[in-house]
């Protein structure tokens, strides 16, 4: 079983690597965005799925990465790949500043702080017009690099998933899950909970930061409203919950299913999008808290690493 | 100038205190942070708007409708959804109320459209010596004080109120004493939502009404609770007044655009320096 799965996975990766040779423009864009969502969902899972600390503003790291990269590209002429990596660094810096005060305390403080942070950064970006272009946004010199961005996004998605695998199967991951199940017990067992929560938070910020930089390059134009949207955080959360929080492949499964559905069907029902997402969150939390993958794992007695 | 700012701050603060007391009550009794508190406030504001639009009902009289109505909505939310996650890890209740919150906002967009609405009532200001205060704010403050006082008298003096406080101190002991904890939870959620609704009705006269107006109140109410000390009900009053004052003072020196950022920096500072709040609460 395991050999079949891993060889299937290799074939899939090979197919994805060769896809730009044959794919249409639309197909490449579709896959590029799917990779982006996998990276985002997987990152949210690292902090919220594993430690149980809900981040209601995770897209703030995406926005931070987007602005860091866009400013470096537009004002300093950095190459976009390097600028996107710098976006990841920017996201880590922001995560340190916010995680330091907020992760010392229990869940609700962190959750609401993240909800507020997103709004504040959006206001701040509009306010410092000299650097960010304010509300009218920031344009990047045009560049046709869809295929290069496709590979970059794909590598980030793969890297974040590999990171999730390493974390979940390590002692570090066990500590995080202990914090989720019972933080006081974790502390009593000698786990420095604050330190590990902060590590998990920093790891969860890198991916969105880099992806934000790549997305900024891909769209060539960013503005405060387009890179700090609450709906993107909601989408990440729904993907992870639906697929199975705290698992390695749950976020990937959730991202693939939901993003495909969204592209095929839901884009026609844009007005009830949030209602639908809200309903999914409520239903999953109440009736299927382990998500699709969790249910499958339990039913077929699969190992935790699947 | 300073006097004007201080009094404006206290006027706004009384309203914050009332709305935050609602959130704090639910948090204190159930350990559930109701992320949909702000959207419930928005529903209160819309109820007032439509009653004014259709029936010409005085916005302040509409409190008699919005508060009982949202009391029922709150009880229903507790009964249908929140009850099932009270004992689950915080993750569940946060996500659940978040899901409810975005669903409510989307429903409001569908039902009421995203147009900005306003209740054209009681414009103009009271002028008193060198000061001038908009009438709607002064009256909102007066109502907030009356409603908050009533809520406190209920919690302090009545048997039911004492039962609510007992549950928030220790659920097990309260249960042993024969208090129906499930009923108290419903009651607390109902009262909390009614306080949010009162806030909505009162701000309906002052600001533009739109489906996304509520979220910022979830954040500010939470900030007020943190300032005052979580689970400490008088602390919510102090926190509310303080937030009102600080916002007004900051608007003296900065543009009003960064108001929200000031509140945020304040939250982070309090969490760093004194996470239990000014009056001691439970962190």
C-alpha cells in the first residue's frame, strides 16, 4: 500500500513538473493558484491545526510578503525570486513581533489579536503612501513569467508540505499536539510551551510570506484591499477544516477539493460564498471535527502520516 | 479643547463598556469568546433602521424591540450551536462562532444589500459653554449607562443574576448547588446578545449602517475586556471608558484613520505588560 502511494506520488510530481510543456495558459494559472492555496492552507495548519491556536488573520503574512517583495522589486530593482524570499523574511519578522506578546496567553487572545492585526496592517499600508503607494496601490514593471512562477509556487507548496511531514512526525510536532490537547499538562511535563508555539508560528508565517511575494509578481499590481482580504483567511481555514486539521495531507486534500469546486461551480454563486463557507465551518466543527481525512483515517485505521 | 476630548471619550466609552460587558458576560460564564458579537450588534442596528424606515419608530424606542429580539437570537445560537462546544477545546468554539459570524454578515448582505444606510434622527449638538456635543452621542451615552446599570443590578441583586455569577466562578460548584447550568448558559448568551443589540440600536443613529460594520466591535469589545481584566465585570466598565478616552486623545494628535491601529497597539502593550488587565482578571 505504502509503496503504491509513494510511487503514485512520484508520478504525480513528474506529471506536474512536465505540465507547463503541454498545458494551456488557463491550466497553468489554475495550477499555480492551486499550489498557492496548498501552501497557504498547509501553513495555517502548522499553527492552528497542530497547536490549536486559531489564527483569524493569517493572510496578513501573505500581504506582508506581497508588499515587501513589491517594494523591493519596484523601488530597488531586486530580481523577483530573491524579493519573494525576502517577503518570507518580512513575514517572519512580523510574526515575531506579534507572536511575542500574544502567544504567551491562551487561545482567544491570539485569535483576536490576529483578527485585528490584518485590519491594522491594511490601514498602515494605506497610511504610509510614500513607500506603499497608499490606497492607489503599487504597480510592478510588467513581466511574462507564468511558467517560472508556476514552478516557484509548486516548489513552495511542496516544501511547506514536506515541512508539515517533518513537523508532524517529529518530537517537535508531538509537543505541539500536546499543547493542543492540554496546555497545562504540557507545561507540567516540562515543555516550554511559549517557545514551541512561537516556533510553530514562525514556521507558519514563512510560506504565506513567500507565496505573497510570488503572487504580487504574478499579478504585477497590488493594493491594500487585494492582499489583506478576510475571505482568503476564511478560505484557508475552510480548506484545512474540511480536509482534516492537524494531518499532513488534509490541507492538501481540502485545498484541491475546495479550490476546484470554487473554480467550477462557486464562482457563479459569488454572493453566497461566505454563507457557504460559514455553514461548512459550523457543520465541520459540530459533526466532523477531524475532517475528511480524519474520518478516513479512523474508519480504515490508516497511519497518522497519511 | 482637552475638556471636549475627555468628555467625548467618556461618551464613547460608556457605549463600548456596555457592548463589551455583553461579550465579557458570555466569556466569563462559558469561556467562549463569541466572535459573532459584532455581527449581532450589526443586526441590532439594522432592526432599528428598518423599524425607523417602515414604521417611523423612534430609534430609542426600538431598543424595546431589538433587545428582546436579539436576546432570543442569542439564546437560539447557544441552544443550537454553542452548547455543543462549550466543553470542547477553545479552537472549536472560536471557529464555530467565527463561522456563524461570517454567515450572518453574508446573510445581511443578501437581505439588506451592502448599501450604506443611516437613521436621520436627532442631528445637531448640545452647546454648553465652550463645549459642543452631538445630541445622538450624549443620549446614547445616557442609555448605555442606564442599560449597563440595569445589567449590573441584575447580576448583583437578583437570585438569577447571582446564579449567573456563580456559574462564571465555578461551574461544578454551581451545579452541585442545584443551579441549572445549561439554562444559565442560555440566559447569559441571551443577555450578552441583547447588550450587543442595544449597542447596535444606539450607534445606528450615529454612524453609517452596513453589513460589515460589526466586526470592529468584536475586536474593540475584546480589547475592553483585556484592559479591564477578563472575567471581571466591573473591569469592563473601566476598560470601556479608557478605550473611549484613548481613542479620542489619539485623534487629537493623529488622523482618525489610524484610530484602529492605536487600539491595536494598546492591546499588544497590555498583553505584554499586564496580561491580567488593570483590575485583576483571569488570563
